């Protein structure tokens, strides 16, 4: 398993239909791919919600006096298969952006992206135009495709992984 030793993954409120072991493998894979040189220890908590507003989101408590060490990814509880794994990849892109200091949230309407100041009225900038979102959107499918290739998975549908439990030490059979 591809693993980043400085990243601790914590799963919370995992729905019954989700294979927690494989989500953890995906999380470690994404962390190792995006943060291969991370030297400080961080914790990424992945939790599920049944809010209709969320497919996936990443959150962080920013403290300008300390490097960020704790990140939270919130996944939609009803997500299954490829959408869940690709959304997780997208949110891990944001973890990488924060962990490397390229994305800094000063407050809910003020962000520094690669040193450039972004302040906005929430309605004035579209989600689809935000540079950190564009980067995450650009990387999410590639990360997901690499993850599938690494584990020898075929096809777009990971429903079989979502619906059955596998031994954590075994590599999944192609679907």
C-alpha cells in the first residue's frame, strides 16, 4: 500500500455501505501522492454527513501562529462508488494546498492563494472560477485514475468495493 507515514487518517461516522478499509487505503494513497515530502505530522479526519448540500468538503481551523496539523474532510453519506473516491481525491487536493501553505484562509471571505490576496463577497466570485478549486478539479480525476490503476481496478463503477468488506491486507480483485 502506498503510504505517507506523517499523515494519520481517522474515519468517523462511516456509513454501513462504505468499505472503511478501502477508503483508508484511498486516503493514504492520495496523501502519499500529493504530499510525498511532508515532514511534519498531520491528521486528516474523514467524516460522513447526510446533508444534501455536501458532496465533499474540506475544512481547517487556521491559526496564523502555528502550522496547520488537523484537517477535516466531510463526505456525503449517500455517496457511493466512483463519486465518493473522486470527491475524496478532490478534497485531498485542498488538504495538500493548506498543508503546503499555498492556500491560507484568513477568514470566510479572505483567502491567500499562492501569495495572492482574494477577498470577496460570496456571490461575486463563482466556485468554478476560484484558482484553488480549478486546481483541485484538474487533479481529482487523475488521482482517482492512479488510485484505480495502483490497485488494479477496472471500470468506473466501484460499487462492489462500496458494498462488500475486504480484508485490509489484500489487494482488491479487478472489477
